[in-house]
C-alpha cells in the first residue's frame, strides 16, 4: 500500500519542477484502487474567513474554468489542436477544486474586506494599505501580527518603501511601520548607503564624474562648478585612510549619523565594512568592488521577535499563518506572461532524430504553429497555477483578511486576476452571498495629484466589500488576560503554607542551550578571540 499526502490547490512551484498533476491526475491512473480522504476542517482561520473563501473560490474557479475551456475551444476552432487532445485539459480547474470547501472549527468571528481601487498613484496619507494598517493597530493588533503578501520581489520592495516612507514622513505617529522582509530591505536600495559608496568611489577615482555629481547633488552644490577646495582636500585625505576610518569620516563629515530614520541601513553598511576588513585586505577600492558585486544585494536582517510588519511574497508565505493578511495589488496575469523570457520544452516528433525535447520561447505565435499543443498545455496549467497562487494567499489569515485590488485594466485587457476578482464579487453580490459594496469617499489629496498630472482626470469612487465585522483585538486580549488571572487566582496559594519551601515552578528549569550550562541567568554569547593577524 502507498500513503500519499498533498494538496493540489497549494501547488505553486511548477517553475521549480513541481507537478500538481501527479496527485491530481496521474496517481489515479497509476494505481488500481485509490481511497481519497479530503481533510475538510480548517483549524487556522476564523468563521467569516472560511465562509468567505468557500463562497469566493467557488465563483472564482468557475470563472477561471470557463476561461480555460474558452481558450482550448479557440485552439480547436483554429485547427491547431484536436478536440480529442484538448479533452485532457477541459474543466481542469473545476476538477482540481472539487473538494475546496472547508469546515469551520473556530467559534470566534473574523473579518474580510475587499477594496477595489480606482486610482493608480495615491497620496501616501490616503493609500489603502497604509490606512488599513493604521485601522488594524487602532483596534489592538500588533504590527507583528500583520503580513502584507505580494506576488513578486519587486512588489515587496514597493510595499517596504511605502511603509518606511510613511514612517519617515510621520515620526510623530503612534503606529508602527517597521518592516521585516528578506527581499525588500536591500542595503543597495538605500540612498544613504549609495551616498557613502559614491564618496568612497570619488576618493579612489577623482575623475569619476557620476560619483562627483551624486556628491554635489546631495550637498546642494552647483553641478557645473568644481567642488570647493575644502571638499577636495577632504577626499584627498580620505584616499589614504584605512577602510573603517574612511567610512566613519564620511558619516561624520556629512552628518549622516543624524538621519535616525536611516540608522538601520547605515548600521548594515558599517557591519559590511567591519566584516570585509576581517576577511580581506581593508582596502577602499577592493571594498567598493566587492560591494557593487555582492554587498548591495544583501538585505537588512531584523530579529524575528521584533514588532514589525511582515512583507513577503506569496511563495514565501506558503505553510505559514499570520494574524492579519493584507493581499496587496491583486493584479498578476492569469496565464504565463509572454513579455518575459519564458521557455517551454515541447516533445518533438520521431522524425526529428537526435532530440526528444527542444526549448522554444513561449509567445502567442506558438498557438498557431506546429508547437500549438505545447502552447495550449502551458495555458491550461498556468490557469491552475495562478488560481492556486490566490488560494494560498487567501488561506494564510487567522483573524482578518484584506484584499486590495489594482486599478481597472484598460478596455480589452481582462487577462489579469483583478478582473476575475471583480466578476466573482459581482456574482456573489447578485446571489446575496455578500453584502452590496459601499462607495468610499473620493480621496481628495490623491485626486488633486491626478488633476495636476492630467487635467481631464475624473473623480471615481472606490467600491468596498465587507464580510463579517471588525475584530476588536484589544478587547479580546483583555478578556484572555482576565481568564488567565482568574485561573491563577484559583490555584493553590503556596505563600501561606506555613514553612519555608521552594515553589514548584522554581524547582526545575530546562536550559536548551549547552553553552555555560551551569551558569545562572541568561546564556552569555560567546565570541571568538581575536588574536590579530599572523604575518
């Protein structure tokens, strides 16, 4: 007997060789008898989140399935694929999601919202993501309970920049906008780090006009005039200093240490300087060369216990759970994008001796060539891939789920997730499965910006769907604390026992670290002894 565990709906790594059809189709073909037992219970999400996902995914997969079948039918009508061949992919999305509905196990109420944006560039104070994070923290959610999920690393950088920019512009804000992410907080993306590196490069090569221009611009100097004599003398002296001293001189000379909002980046660059000095020759030119090849791509690491908002791609979030999930900019393509350098490996006919498969650049013209079957196969599989992507994102939340859609696509451009989300919500609304959308007030500052760029811009209200009621996290936490206190009050009072004793919780303590095992208190960090450089 063979025991197989898996979930077709969470297969999102086909680009790494993952194949959901192994479990969804091929297992049934390979084994004579199969007994499937779907696990229906959802122990992660609250009631409204589970109910919303059941209803929404049901409509969404129906719409995706119709698009998939329509794509296959177009191939049949054009004569490039046969109806018999297309049959294996027909209704593929519907079959993969036959048992998608889950059972509610949580007794607590949750909350789901969907914001259908109408603006492309918001004033930062009116950005839907920023407003949602503020609202969550007002209701008692900690920043560490919030996760913003995105489709790509580029979007991760966009969100991180947005949140950190708000923090910089509003230092008086009582709300936390610190960010934890391994992809967005790159050292090389910070202006303060690029400024230090530009100063180092100019000290090494006074003829480097780009670095000189960066220095002049940051200092507010005329780009057409030479650097003042004092500045030239500073860079002349800088050239002869060791790496660490040169770094410190640049920071102090330009008062970069006073930019508190950039301390994390500056500290990360300083750690790179120290690390490089320990591992290699502490030479200014060698460090700059290393930094441009490797150091700029390194990310700031923050402790996992920090009270900060998590920004992660959907792929990275798979298998994880977050108190609140904000799905940012739901607007990725429904099928494999043809604008990137993607390749498929069609199986060649027996006449092509010597090769069984050959890489072909994936583009629309494949659909009307001898490789049409490979093209339509990729289309069918990618429809399910992107449906799975949305499913994984929707099922990460425990307490609240918030979808923030992208602006409407141009007329005729309906091949993105955002358009299907709108259709699915409209279908749910017409069937009474979700309350009618509210119209949000027009963001005035954003509209003023748009009018300045495009005088013919029109004010458009945004639609806002809600399912359930907002969770008052602070009230829930207070209730939990009261229950804990009541339990402690009901326990035996060892203080009145009448004779000296050791309390039960002080008798045994487990130390998980073997370092300095017999010491009391916190485990001290051990550091290697620096004995200098051997010549």
